[in-house]
C-alpha cells in the first residue's frame, strides 16, 4: 500500500491475521464449513487478485498494522455509507464490500471511519469478529499522511456469490445455518483511488464476508471470512 488505504489482504485495508484467526467466526457458526475452509490459505493480496499496494498514492512507503480501537462515537461517521435495510445475504454482502472499498480522507477522520464500519456489525458479540474488520484500517499516522494527499476511493461491485465450500457445507447439513444464520459470500468488484494533483489508480478487488441474516431481521456484517472464492 504505500500511502493508500489498501494493502494486501482481502479487503481495502491491510491485515496480518492468521488462517486460524480468520476461521474463528465461521467455525463457531458452521462446523461443517470449517473442515472445508481450513484447507484454504488466507491469500495475501485480497484472495488472489493483485494487491492494492501496487498502486501508489504518494509519500508513505509502508503500512504498519496496529490494532484498531473501538469507535469513539458512532454518531459521526463522515463519508462512510450507512448500513442498508437488506435481508438477503448476497445483496447485503455486495453493499458491505462497497463500503469497505470506499473511503474519503478529505472529510472523514480515522475514528469516523471506524465508527461508520462498526455500524454495519452484528450486535451479537458471540459471532462478531470486529477485529477482522477494524484491523483493516491503517494506523493514525498513515491515515494522516493519506489525508495530506486528499486520498479517497470509490468502488464498483460486479457480482457476489456463495463460495462452493459454503454451498457444499449447507448441502451436507442444511440445519447448521439455523444456529446463527451466518452466510459466507464472496464479492468481486473494482476500486478507484484518487489523490491530490490528479493522481489516480484502479484495480480489481475481491473479498469474502460472513454476514448474519436472521429471519425477519436486516442483515449485518459478522466478519471478513476466509478467502474461499470458488
């Protein structure tokens, strides 16, 4: 990432989580899926596609990862999109991916970014892996450098689908989903990044998300899930 809010993980922000950590939420919810997904490595560079770090915005040359603190105030979320009222898993995952791939340091502070992202999370703490999401946000120093360059990004989502491993797990044990109603969805799209003095870059993106969609309720985000993209 070099002065960009998107280094090498499965989302627009960097992460160094291990396979075991990435599997935690899915393992709690769908034991059958764990057996399939555990064999899949958490691939750097957002699940096999070119890493966003290949497009350079400006001065910063590294992206040290620091643990993201809990948002200070959810009432001020800057340019971060608000969670939609959607009860269909794939549609919600598409919206969540668009949110994760979009940011605007011109009018959104790091705390606001975190608060806006947190608003999308499930309130069921047993299933919420906030660290997998908040850990994607750069440390305060890097965010300030990005803001110095007026760096911002928009996203276009092309498609979303259930990975083959998830569909196979449900076929083997359809009742497994009924404990927490968490669905695994892979989303593909493109991110456009712009910074000061006409700088810009674009690249393909992909991320696999765990979303919770209980019957009769709007969906919420549970975690950035293992990179299962088949």
